[in-house]
C-alpha cells in the first residue's frame, strides 16, 4: 500500500511530494490539471486563461463582484504568479496565533523551514537596473510624497531580461524555466527520476477506514480509486475545502468552508503623454514597504496587465474602450492589495459546484478607498493626465476555508496539520491560513509544507536558529 | 465558419455582440472584421461540457434578440458593478463572460489570413518579446 497520496502539485503539494520522494516513501501525486513544460506552456494570453485556469479563466463570488484566479495544472499557482517570496512578519504571525491558538506561529519558529525552502530555490532581489519605466515613475513619485517602497525578491535564475525578454510572458508559465515554480524548483527532476504523478485526476471524495484512506477521483472521465496509509490535501483554499465538503466532513467540522480571505486587488491606470511600455522588461520589481500602510491594512504593488486583462478591467465598451486601449503603451499601473477580513465562506452547491460568498466588509472598503486615493495621488504626482480606477476586484491569493487551530469547533486542521479527529488526513496549504496575512503567501505555504514534510520524515533542527534572511520588513 | 462546440446561432450572436462592443473606429477594425472568432474552438474546448452547454444556450437566445435589446443589455452590463438589485450578479457575470469571450477573440495573435488589416494588438503597440534559448 502507498505510504502517502498527495493531492495537488502547487507550492504545498510540490514541496511535500519532493521531500517524501527524496526520503524514499512510496507516494502517489495527483493533479486535476495537465502537465505543461517550458516548451508547451501557452504562448498567448487567451490560451493561458482557457488552458491553465478553472472556469475558463475566472471564477466569481456569488455576488459576481469579485473574480478569483485559480490554476489547474502541474505546479498550480506557482506557474503563473510572480514568485515573489517574502517571509511573514510579527504582525501576520501574531494575528494568526491570536485567531488560531497555534503557539508555534512566529518568524523565529518558522525560520528553519523558510531557510530550507530559500536554500533550495534560486532567489533574486531586484536592483535599480531591473526597473522598467513603470517602476521608475512609481518609486520617484513615492519618494516625492513620502511613501516608503522597496525592491521585491523573486524566485528566478535566468530571465534574460538583459537580452530583451519580457517577463509578462511568464504569466502563462515561464518558457525559460527561470521562475522557481514548484514544478521547476521541486518536481521536474523528480518526475524524470520516477516520481509517481498522475495528471487529469480530479478527486471528488475521500473516505477513511481505520488505518487506510481511500481517494475517489475522476481520471479523464472514468472513476478511479486509490488507497494509502496517509493523504495530504494540497489543492489550495478552493480545492482542498471542496474535497472535504464533498466528503461530508462539514458535520464533524463546522468551521469547514469558513474564514476565506483573498487579498482583493484593485488596479488603477495612469495615462501619460509619453510612451511607458509598462509591459516591457521585468513585470514587477518594487512595491510599497511602508509601516504606515502595513498598519492601515493595505499595500501598493507596481504591476501591469496584458491586453485582454486590461480591456476587462475597464467596464466600458465602444469608442470609450477603444480610446483607452489606444493608449495602452502610455499607461502605468498601480494596484492596492487589501488585507481583507476573513468573512468569506466556501460552499459546494447541489450541482457539486463551488459557491463562494465573499462579502466586502466596511473595513475592506475603507482600506480599498484609502489605497485608491493614495494611488491617484502617486499617479498624478508621476505626471499622469488621467487616472482610471478599475471597479473590479481580483482575488489571486485564495486563503482559508480549512483553517488551522487548536479548537475543533472553530478550526478544521489541528496544530500538527491533521484534520481534527483524523490521524491520517493532513493539510498544509493556503486553506489553513487563519486570516489574511497581507503579504504574498507563496513562501509561507512552502515553509508550512516543509514543516509538515519534516514532521513526516522525522527531521529535527538544533537550537541554532538560522539567520533570518528576508522577512518582509517595514 | 463552423464550430465543433458552438451552434451557428451562437457564433452569429458573438459577432453581433462583438460589433456592438467593438465597432469599427478609426484604425480599429470592427470585431467581426478581424475574424478572431475563427479560433474560438481552441478556447472553448477546455471548458467543462456543462459550461459549453450553458454558453450555447445563452448565445442562441441572444442571437434572436433585436439590436436595440442587445444595446440595452450591454448598457446594463456596463453599469452592473453599481447594480445593487437582484439582477446585479447576473448582469455582472454576463458582462465578464461576454467581454472575456469578445476581447479574447479580438486582442489575439491568432488572426486568419483573410484579414488584411492591422491587428488590434499591433494597433495598441503590444509586442511581447520572448527570449527562449
């Protein structure tokens, strides 16, 4: 019998599968999506949405005011995100500890796991020469009006930016294998070495019987089952929570589905007279790193959007739309990412489809509006003739739904990553986040996965805590 | 053209709505002139069967609506984010769904050879460079 079945291949599942495979465990890795590599990643924006995302590109909350981007391929979110890797700070961990009662949440206690992940991946902290004009204008204006900013740290090894490569292309998967996705960073070599990966396998139910867990799935249209001593759910907030809901765990665990948050992002574009070409070069090199904004519960990110996405963000059509798109290369863009309240709930409707309630609270609204106002100020100070604020909220960081906590009445997963009341079902992905940290979650997902991996393999650390390299600092 | 997934009526609806959303304007060609819809099966083929069925049904209904009704609908979609009524979520989903389909077929690298004009991506100046090694 298999030792472990790991369901999901993103930052959590990729890390755990790699560690268990290297430790010699008998494992099976399941993934609902397909396996792509640098040669087969889609090359157009439209294909990217259709091929790599659930819902043909976007899924909605029940009120359809927020769109969620959720990937479906080997490597999961780590294939399409910007691989920005920051540790969480005291603020994030203290809030997690307060909400969950899990005492080991602290930068110091997680440091060994962060370090292990950081040592495995290639990391690059951006420098002034990496900035494109979008970033240059942003930082100049921030300096002028007193907003602190900093360079971002990304998992990458050779983006060929000096040879003219445009990293916006890697939103559909990195065609250079430079981005340190869970595929490039962990799984690619393991697959070559014989890791048992089965793709296009969508799990819809989990059942337990004493020492055995059975996984029921549809594999390219046919029903299949697998059995193992243990399973690890790593499908992210939506995937993991959906599998648990469909398996009937809500009766035992009333918190299942609750406490969903997503760092909703609102983009604003500034129109200039001169050419900016914000889509050229590195896609994202700087962001606000301001203690005041951290306290206020939002941050500003210097980003941009490819043409279809940009067109979607403006709610108008006809000549108004064309006038905006005509100026695509003369636009800059900043988004506010809100540290939102975990007031959302993930459900499954009677057709077996996800149904996500994500109320936008008064506090969320205030943070968004403050952020937008500051962005308008920054863009105007940059010299923008006009500012377009998109009304649409996008949720990229899907968190919670199967939260960790000491109390089974309020949490789904116990402090040792076990489903409360079940000795052989484990979760260590973003679904266990007790609330929104306000910091990019990828590195911490991998650090938590590393902690669970070490729990499985019996790895311990001495009391010499490695030097903390790069906590998100303010 | 024909589609493996969408009916002829559905295709007709996409072109009609597309031309209302993106009419010919200055250097911009109208949606239907570009012909990006030719490759729509490549996008739709990844959707679940139930979603394709729903899309076909919706587009078929829209195909038979008079133009003034379609214009009214587009107006409702454009202001859907402010719509607090019970139909708000429906208009918002329609808005994102239809604009997603239309813009994906318009701002595309895949344009049939029969289109001799300047591609919308070229008009807006979007030329992504991939250094692949």
